[in-house]
C-alpha cells in the first residue's frame, strides 16, 4: 500500500531521513535482504546524512521498497531518493570525479541493478528458496512462512521471465552474473574505491548487491568466482564494511 502524508508521524523531525525498509530482523546474516535498501543506507552513511531506520513491511507508491519519508513527503526509488537528497543536502554522488568516470559509474550501477541482480534473485528465490528460508524470516506467523516463501519464489520467477533473463538456463543465468563480477574485478583492479581514491555512489551500489552474495551462506556460483578469481572484490567489500559499518559484526547497526 502506498504511503501518504497521513503516514507522517508527529514525532518525526525535519531534515531527518526516515528510511523505510524491510525489517532488519528478516535478514539473519546481513542488515537487509534488499540490495537497494543496503545501497541507500550505505550512501546515507557515506554522506553522513542523518537517518532513522523504520522497519516496514509495506511498499511505496511505486509498490517497491525502499522508500523514505522526508519532511512530510514520501519519496520512492533508491536512485531518485539519492538524487533528491543530494540536492537537498548539497552532496555530490560523484564528488570530484570527472564526467567520463561518472559515466563508468553509471554504467556499472545499471549493470548491477538491472542485470547482475537477477542472477542473485534467481539463485536465492527461484532455485534455492527452501535453503534461503534458513536465512530469512518473514514477518508472518510460523505456519505461514512456507506459503509466503513459495509466493515470493513464483512471483520472482514470473518477473524474471517477463524481464527476459528467466528464459535462460540456470547455468546461463549464473554465467551472466559471474561475467559481471569479473568485469567489476577487472575495472576495480588495485584501486581503493571503484573510481579511484574517492568513495562515490557506485561503491554504495556494489556494496549493497555484493554483500548479498558474500555474507549469505548460500553457494552462489558468483561467490565461487569472487573467492577463486576476484580476491580484489572480496578485499574491497571488506574494506567498505570496516569503514562504513564498523559495528556490523556485533549487530549494533
Ligand atoms: N528501482 C528500485 C528497485 C527497488 C526494488 O526492486 N525493490 C524490490 C525489493 S529488493 C521490490 O520492492 N520488489 C517488489 C516489486 O518490485 O514488486 C530502487 O532503486 O529502489
């Protein structure tokens, strides 16, 4: 159900971002099962924008999560939220980074969000939903868990078919995801951040999606590629985690 101004709570303050995301308690190994929510929270942290997490099972007016409530308005979609908050708080998603490099950032962002993402969703929701259920908990009574899981699995399968990726074999889908990881690794090289010495939006995006592979104990074929061929990607994600999520390991998130 879409959020409206009537959902604004009187105790909420101006210029604080109320970040509506699936409840933290749903994910057992990472702060959020939504890579888009992880990316957005990472960006808020990187830019020191004041925010509060609102555990929320609902969706935005665009029927997706995450969204924010900000100064009485609902703003949906992680990319539009970042654009909006960048203007409001005078932040640059690519600080000091030239337009050519920004174009590289945008291309990788779109690759990960529109392409790599499907290989992750296919593995955990379509091919291994039963196993993935050990690492997530829906906010419904115990006896409903299975049914909700099955519903989510078939809805992702249906959307993957409509997207086009769902027409490929499992092996082909994971090859697509794995080749994306190899491209990320090749471009990252030995750099500290993806575009050099300065952290930017693309680091938030890569972090949001790659933690879903690295820190969830499922045997994603893309994880094997990271572990066996792309140690620079593993080091990079661990560096970002240490820098921006210092309390990740003790769950003081
Ligand atoms: N473009 C959106 C994508 C968000 C998205 O796909 N969120 C997923 C959860 S990870 C969702 O809400 N899925 C439900 C749906 O699309 O119907 C953004 O950047 O926020």
